[in-house]
């Protein structure tokens, strides 16, 4: 017995059961004992079908006779029937439909039963459809209330609508077009099957399946859409069971909400909005008929690309509605005149904000108790600034690429696509009125895997040697038709082929416009960036990696990395809150701290002897200059009495401050912690820097303002005042803020010196340059940038010698800051101290290098000093280094070798290089000036604790004449 005959009779066994007695369908028979029962079922089914043929006025006997005389007349081009033995089929017809005895039996019922049992085993439960609400689309709005993104599962971009909200004309359009006897049959329409069969013989080009609406629901939601006999058999049984579980109204509602209708729209509501810009309840007769016509084939009858075909299909639907008595002839004539007008097709493909939307989805689960936004119907009002988000992604991507290019780590990994075949197909297609070059049309149609990369795509259209000059030529074309020379490294030039699609960075020249395209490839290094609004904690932009398709890990919120020196402001804040002033002098010299005691009170671990990044030392310097130049030795020395009396207590204090800043849930005191050895989340570190900008007011970072559905608010963020960090007052925070401003002006980020009046921040570099950070702020926003390699394989990979936060991360920060000024808040100088801080501060000029206050009227750096409770200046310049020690350092023994200066002067051209220090004052080489006499003063200023010293002569050539007098 042929395999196709086995499958046909197994299908006939299924059809016979669901038509004759759908309530008693069996899904398992014994291949030996139940052959008689199966034979009887087939006979009953044939009898039922003969009546259906009679109703449709088709003589089945004549059809069989024709098939025997001329099989080609019946099979035609129907591939499904080709290869079928009509002799066996005729003998089977005589046996089961005519009741004749046929020897030998043409059908082995044992094989049929075995195939049937295997095909219908494990059927899905139709009861799952009761009360079903399919997944749908949720809309993400940006901070301005504009649509930013849609969240939905694949093949589920829908908005569920109840049947009551769908006009009767629209319901009837689908019933008339897809299932004329929907309200009469019990899941399977045998007459529809017969009509489809006869229609396919007459017109085999686009075969019809004869499936009912109920069968389509079963196929779409329960049994799948495999093109097999097995699936058809399962579909028929499940459809008959659905009819026993659901009402016709429930089945139709599910169908109208699940069917795909083109324009990336599932369901009638989404389709109505996509095609006509209105809700389904507002659809007209012709609009409903157009959508109903799309059910058979949204692409084949696409009104955007094939309007004549779509109009013909719409006319067919309207005529069927007239046949069913729903429309009058004049209504059909009016509706069929032309295709209803449609709104422009808005592509749903999103290219930005993927890490941010992922973060929003997680927050919705935590804050609003929404298990998944893809359940559909939610409107989420978020904080994102759409324009700034795009610029942030572009800045990170370009920054990572430039880093690899600068150190020669870039690698060409092949094109994102090659469109040679598409170009060939377009060139070989029939003539078209479109005169656009084929490579442009192919480039517009290609779907690139890195869909969120901001660099434009370009296609290689010319590669070879110039016939006149002999020079190598490599040109690419852009989607707008421009053709530019491609600048690429040699290895990439060798591998590029015609019609390769690559990413490029367009290069402009002043007065010439765009002159060339630079090749860009996905970097191996990773990074993340975050923009936080200081006063509110609103996340304005977030990118968790180079490209979401390459890695869904959000490194801004899900990764913990060592912050390096970006953590140091916390230690300095602890010192400032204890009353130290920014001009306090401290040794930048080797130090060894004793082992930290364990919880049991015993000594644990080894002593700690850190080193500066450059390995050198600078002797005595101010806290301000130490932070600006990120001196590790100074940070370590602050633990030795500057914060608390002992290193252990100081370390504990910094730990407490870190937990108060919510950088860590718990903190284990160990010395390298103060140099940023304990990993931290970028989001938490950015919030702390925002607190510095706010003088201690700590924002709570958030991405969601509200979540709504059907007018009901599921979650609404309540406005609350910012929580102040109580361990340090506003004065200490403002002093720290001005010190971080100096990092840009003179310190490790002085490449950003032009930004110093408007921004402050800190670089960070972990051991062996594994992590590079820059975290900075303006009055309005805090921007955090991290660059490094993922440690998924357990290995830490360096960025390369000298690749510090100031060199790698700071340029990315600068680009994002420029975008923030353009798209969020205009550029403005950093704010002066708030009234709360100002009453505890006084601004006085100092010598920036020595920290000495200038009292002779000369201009100097305006330092903000803390006043004590009595309104007097709290002098701490010599609290950590005695005056005598400073004096000896400034005036070494003329017979010494200079070692008492605290070590060699260490200036170099590296990222932490300094200008001439206060030991090398440029005035020492100036020509002598006339001696001046200080006017006698018999009073003391209100901020001085001691009466002024008696007047004395001051040598203008004396190097330290503006400072303390010894």
C-alpha cells in the first residue's frame, strides 16, 4: 500500500469521526482488533460526504469515473494528488462508499490505524483557549510623552479588543470571506472542503484549504502550521473540541485578535490603526472588507504594493457579503468603487534604546508587579530623552572603535551582509519605472544584524586600480546615493569584496562637507554609558554595551566593575567632613599601613604598601592637587589619622559612607577598597556623583514614571524630596565639587580643560588598566562612562599600558556632554554654593601649589574654606604635616643630596603628568625686584585665630614669601 494512500485514509478516518459524531472521536485504535470498527467509521464518513456532494450539486460517481478515464483532468497541477494510484483509490471508493467486496483489499487498515495513532497522539488541550487573552504590544513613551518603543513577543504585535467593540459589518466581512457556514458547522465544514477541492482543480495556482475559522484558530494557537497530513488531522480533532468548549462568539473574538493582516499587525485592532489610523470600532464597510481580504494572504493582496489585486479581493469580499444578505447591491457598488485611503506605513523596526527598554521591563516587574510587558496593553511613561539616547549610543560606539584604532587592536571580521545576489536579481527582473540604481534598492532592502549601530551602512561598489593613475581605488555608496572613497586599514582592504555591506564613519572637512568614509567594525572591547538627571534621578539615556544584538547584558545596571580612582572622592569626602580643608598639606610619599584586625580582634592579612599609578611620588602637596592628580599614596595616607585616629577606624568610616551612598549593600573593610578595588554598579556610582552635584542630596535613579492600562494606573511614581547623606554636610560636598572641577582644569582629565567651568568629574583606572572610567557632572546631569573587556571567561584582559580613564573614557564623556547640552539643558557654569553651604564657607585666594593663603592682594586660586561653628576659619593646612616638616622640605640642608625633599620630582608626559609644582615656582628664575615693605597692621582679621605677627621686611625673591612666616 502506498504511503500517500495510508495518509489519505488516516485523514479520512479523522474527518469521518468529526463529521459523523464529533463528541465521541477516538484517538487510538488497536491495529488488529479494531479494523472492523475503523471500516465502519470510514463507511459512515463516506455516506456523510456523499450527501454533502449532493447538496453542492456534484455527482461524485461521475467525478470518480472521469478520474479513472482521465486522471490528469482531475489532478491537473495539484502536486498533492500527483503520484496517487487512481485504481487503488477507485477500489477503496467501491469498498467503503458503495459497499462492494473488493479482493484483494486496496487498503491495509492496520497501516492506516498505526499511522493515525501516531499522528494524533498527545493532542493539545482545547480548554486552554477559554478566557484566553493573547500576548500583545505595550507602548513605551519617552520623557516627552512621545512613542519611543513597542514591546511585544515575536508574532504578537497586537492590541486585544473585545468582540463587542468590533462592528458587525467587520465581523461579517471576515465570516463571508473565510467561513461562510461558520455559525452552522461544528468546527469542520465538509461542504467548504468540497468547494475548496473543486476550486483547486479549476484554479490550482493558489490552492485553498477549506479550513474553517475554528480550524484556523486551532492551527494558529494550538497545533502549529506544518504543511503535513499529521497537522491537518490534529487540527480537525482540536477544532471539533474547541467548538464544544467555546461559543461561536468566543471563537470569533480569538480569531479576529490573532490573525495576521500585514504591516506587522496581528489582530483587527492593530491592523485598523496601522492601515487607517483609527480603532477597529470606527472601521467602515469598505475598510473592514479590505482587511478581511488580507486574511487569505497579507503579502499577496498587499494594498501598498499591489493595489489592483487588493481591490479585486476587496470586491470579492463585498460580493460574498451581498450573497449572504448582509449588504444591498447599492452598498456594494458604493464601497467597491476604490480602495479606502490609508495612512502612511510606519515601520515598527526599532534601532535604539534596547538596553534601556530591557531595564524598563525589569523595573515594571519590580515596581508594578507586571510579570511581562508583552502581556500587552500597557502604556509605560519613562524618563528617557530619545535624542540624547541616540547620541549616547553613537558616542559610546565611536569611542570604543577609536580606542581600538588608536592602539592597533581593530580587526576586520567580514561584512554585515553581501548584496551581490540581490543586485543581480534586481538587474535581471522585468523593466521597472524605478530608475534608482540597483545597489541602492538592494541596500535599502537588506536587514543588517547590527540594527542598533549608529554608523551608516555603505556598500562597496568599486574596488581595483585606477586605469589612469594606477592607484588602488576603494569606493562605497550610501543609501542616499552618495559615493565616497573608503579609508580602511590594509588587512580590511584586502578582504573587502564588491557589494559587501559595511559600516562607515563619515568625515567632514571645513568648507568641503563630507569628503570620505572611514571603515568601522564592531570592537572587541565593551563599554557602557549612563546619563542621570541630578535633581530627580531620572535616567535620560542608558546604553549597556556596544550593540544589543551582540550582547544583551546591560553593563550599566547588571555588571559590577572595579571603579578604580573614580571611588576616591568618597575617601576625600570623609576627610573633608572631618574638617580638613582642600589646602591641607599631606605627604605624597611611600606609606605602609598595618594589617586590619579581623572581627575576632586578631590581626588578619598583610600590611599594605600601595603605589601611585606612575610609580613616583611628589612630596608634600595639598589635598586638592592630590585628588586632581589621583595620588594613590595620598588616599592611603588619609586613612592614617586624617579621617579617624587609626587606619582601621578610618577604613570603617569610609565603608559606612559607601553604604550610606548606596554603592554597596555590605562592605568588608580592606585597604585596596579605598582605591576602588571593590566592584560597583555604574548606576549606583552615577547616583553618588549626582549627590556631589546636589551638595549631598541623593537622587534615586529611576526609568519609569507611570504604568497604565485601559485608563487604570498600575504604578505611579510619587514625587519625594531627595534624601540627604547625613554623614557629610553641604559645605563638604561643595568643597569636593570644586576639587573635582580641578580634575578637568589641571588633573588627570585636563584634556577636557575647556569643559572645566561647566563640569566636574573624576577619572578611574583599575589595576593593569582593566577598567577605564570617567564619571562627571554639570548642574543638571551626571554622566558615567566605563570601558573594558568582559570577564565572562574568568580572565581579566587589560586595555593596554597607559589606557586610562582620562584617555579612553573621557572623550566619550565629552561627546555625551555636548549632546546633553543640545538636547536636555543648555551649557551653564557650575553653580556657586547653595545658601545652606555658603553660610559655612568663605572663599579666599591661595597659592594653588603650596596651599598658602594670599594676603598681599595678589590674585590667586579662590579656595572655599570651611568656617567653624563660631564663624572663624578652620585652619588645617598643617594638621597632617607639621610646619617644621614643611619648612624642612622647602628648605633642604644645602649640604644634603636632596633626599629630604621626599623623593624625586616626578614629571612626565603621561596621562598623570603635572605642570611645574610648587617646588619649582617659575618666579625663582625671574629678575630681582625692588624690595617692598608690608604696611604695619595692629589688628587681626575676624577669621584669624591669632593676632598678626609684627611687621617685617619681605624679600620679593624669597620663594615662599606669600605663605606662613617661620
